[in-house]
């Protein structure tokens, strides 16, 4: 993983014109809001002490460009020091770019992953049964539901047919029904950033990465930018029961976001998100196994901004408020079926796997897999942040 943590790999291809916002841990100061450029990382905490407050500004892009800010360190050095096992605690490293925002996720937003969720449910979380169940499910509902618009009359007719055949599923309900699945992925301040370890529950034996785009939304429901994300998923837990979603999704270090938030401007916006082609690679610790995956946002069943509205309610009818804004994982079409340990066993992680998620406009997010009880515990929350900001005189 060390050879990946450099500006050439981590920054977007057009980084010269991108406004990239991150958070850096600085010893003696704590989390510091920064602008990331090719050569240097600049402290913008005097402009906005938190990412949340920056996204509340009327014009965050113009304000950041105008502000500048003093340099903290060389970008290459900060990236290199973000590798957790070689980190020098006295030098800066990158954190997840969000802070006080709620961390939400949309599930079952692509047909491919929707079918895999149905298979998980039918297999009751048993990876060994998955291939046989996959064949039987596809024989009934097919594998091309992309033309079905969620919530449409066509979707309602399909629902009636599938119920009649005894294969209706809660995953099909949110995949093609009127209401999207929006759940709490993790707690504010709990996400990990580039170079950190990501965590699996120690009892999980069937799990996978989920490469995703994560939208950065402010309290007014305005989508201000986006980042890369890995929505670490436990297929066995969720497959046994959807009521185990909390345990399947929310564990120590199970939400990776980064390496920074790219603010929307004249060079990159929501239409670019709609066209994003995500690539993912998983490499084993010994280098003997490698898996490649992809997720094309053009294949998403619900528009990204529709998912934002599903999280907060339609304009004029807000059913949920996020006073500190929220980060929203958009879901993935990646569904790992590549056999790792034997025919019909599918994919699951091994400790030490290196997972990279990348796209040209957002760069690359890289993390290493460990168990949630072995990853560094999350012990720096909102109270600690407020204490450090007050000590630095950054709270009004």
C-alpha cells in the first residue's frame, strides 16, 4: 500500500483545477481543515473550523480560492505519513474529510447489487449456498431489471407478479418500490480516511468492500461536493436477517471516506457524478490474489439527487433535518462473485487485503483490511473536537 500513497495516485487527474477539502491531524492542534493541492496542504481552519461550517457557506468554492491559507506541510509527505503502520504521530496525516455530518447510506440502488441482496437473503447468509440460490433467483426474475423505474406502475405490476411466484423480497421492495433504502452507516466523526485500516466484525466469514461515491450535503439539502467511499459490508450478518443491518454495516472503521471532498464548481459537478466510472482493486497481503471490480453511476436506478431528497424529504415537505449536514453513500453496482477459496464460495476478505477505490475526477482511496477489534479504537468524537477548537480560539 505504501507505493500507492503519493500525489500521482491519490489526487484527481485534473487536480490543478480541483478544489479539494480535507482534514489533517496536526499534533498539538488536533483535526485541521485544509485545502489539498499537488505540492502543499494549506490550513483553512481560520476560514471555517469544521468541514460542516465550510459547506454551509453561500459560496464555499469561491471563498476557499480567495482565502488561500498558510501551508502545513508537503502533500507527498502527508500522504506517506497517512499509512497507519508507518505513521509518525508527530507529523501530519490525512483523516476522513468530513466531521460533524451524519453518515448515511443508500442501499440497493443498482440492479446487480439488488440481485445479490436477494440471494444473500435466500441463502440465509451462507456463502456455500449462494451460487445455487443465484441460479434459481435469476431463473424467476431475470438479471435485467434496469429498465424498471422504481416506484412506477411497471414496478408495481412486477411486484404483483413476483409475490404471486413467491419470490418477493424486502430488497426488491426498496430496489424497485417507491421508497429507497436510506440507513445510518456510521456515526459522525467515526469515518476513517486514506491509508487507515478498515474493520470487519471478528465473527464475519462472508464480507466484501463496496466502492461508492459519497455526496457531501449541507443542512439546507444542497449537495456541495463528493468523495470516494468504501461501505464495508458483512454479507453473512445481513443475509441472516435484515434486522442485523446495524451490525452488518456499523462497526469500528467500517466506513472509509476520502481522500478528500471535491467541491462542486464549474469544472466538476453533479453531472460528473452521474457519469462516474468507479474502479476497485483488492490485493491480498501476499500478492497472490487480486480482484478487480467496477461500478458505473450511469447504471444507478435512482438519480443521486433523488436519493438526497429521499434522505431529507421532498422540497417543501422535509421529514428529516440534518443541522450539521450529512454524507450520503450512493450505493454500488459491484457484487463480488469471483471465487476466492473454491468453486461456488464467492469472495470474502482476508486480513491484510489492500482495497483501492478510484475514479479520474476524485483520485484514489486506499485502505487495508483488519478486524474491528484490532483496528485503532475510535476515541475522538465531537466533544473532543469542540474542546480542541475552543483551545485554538476557533469557536465564535
